[in-house]
């Protein structure tokens, strides 16, 4: 199923794709099938676990069988939200594309992560805000994994049991703000063999605050595609377009750390809960003669910017500068 969180006629609803141009109100379809069930939001459905997802599938199939009696909602008439509106956390992977290999001077061999807040989320069709002091601001097209069950200390072999589906994330990034918020300082380390003494080491460090977490810097959607519809999430074509021109064409096969290993690694130190999102890292191989996504300065060039992932759909966002 292709699930979505949308606003229709002034009301937020949990929707499912009915055909190429229409949605139906999935919450209403579920209620018609099981009046006791109350799944009014994507997060509520996810928290319902296998029982909720099974009920949603049966409601969807029932609606298709009685298609003439079901109210169809034109996609063009709705406002799209991020599929999961209030995830507990958005865990993002840094430098997880094999194209980065030659650029990394020193770094970990395990997945490196940072967190984006839910307040940064916007949905399909909404505008990215680029304030003048943000400086250079560019897109980062990424596959996002939506957690369906609590994952704590899970193995890579069992990781897929904890995934409800996939969506698209455009991880908007401002290198200008990153540079402004980078410290060059002398880090203090205990001296090996002498617990009373300390040594100093020159260090550069920045934290993913403003440059990753500003409002509208997490474009997501339009769909949450359930895992049963994606045969191999580690082999999906990814495209990014700026003003309808292709700038990046890549594949999730080029991600260094794959989804099962990432879930196992993260859940080893941090509990993943239903509705949490893992963004797998940027698809960044340039297409043709275009340099890279880093060359697309949204603060100078504006939008629209779009990300397409095979089997999931296309996420489009305009840009508002000021």
C-alpha cells in the first residue's frame, strides 16, 4: 500500500492511494470494516502493529471491491504532510555513499549518525525556507526507512521485521551555517599510562544544529510505501532534479552500510520506536556534466527541487527565499 497523511476539506486524514489520481480515506475504510478500531493518524496505525496493518490491508481491499460506493479524493485537491507527522526521532546517516570513499581522510568504519527534529519536517508540495543568512543551501536525496516495531539490540538478520515501510527524504543542508558553527579547539585527553596527566590535540568539530535542523530542512513523502511492496530496498534507483533538470542519478546499492546492518547498529545503543525514521544517506553521484548536488545552491537558484525513488514516488518542494 501507498499510505499518506494529507489534509482534505480542512481535515487531516490517513489516506491510501486508490488509483493514479485518487486517494481514499483509510481511517474511514477501517472504521467501516471494524467500528471499534480507531486509526486516525499514520503514527496511530504504525503503533497498531501487525494487527493494525492487517486491518488496513483488508479495509483497502474491501474498498476496491466496492469501488463504486467509495468516495475518491483527487490527489490534486489535498495538502500533503510528511507521512509520519511527529516521529520520535529522525536518525540520519552521514557520508554513507561509496562515492565519498576517496574524500574521507579519516572516519569510523561503522555507521555515523545524527538526529533531525520533527519540527524540520515538511511534506510534498510545501516550500523550503531559505533565509539569506543561511548562505549556501543544497539538497540531499535519501531513502528513508520507517520503523514499525520497537527495535532494541536486534540482529541484522531480524532487522526487516522492524520495518513497516519506506519514504523519501530530502535532507536539506547549509554548509555555510556548518562552517560558522565549527569549532577549532584543543581537545583534552587523558595521557595513556598516567591518570593524573592530560594531553591536548588540535580538533575540528561541528554539530548538526542549524545547518541540518532548521525549519523545513527535512522534506519527506509523499508516500509511506509498505515494506511488502519493495522487493529490495538496497537496490532502488534514485534521481534528483532541479528545475526539472536531472542533477543526480544514483542507486541505494551504492550505500556503504545497508539497512539491516544500520538498524542493528543503531538499536545497539538507542531504542528505535514505532514511527521513528532512519535516513540512509545521500545519493550523490552526478548525472552527465553537472557537478553534484552540492552545486545546487537553493538560496541562490531557488526551486523547485524533486527527488524520485524507484517504487516509492516523487517528492517535490519549491523554495522560498528571504
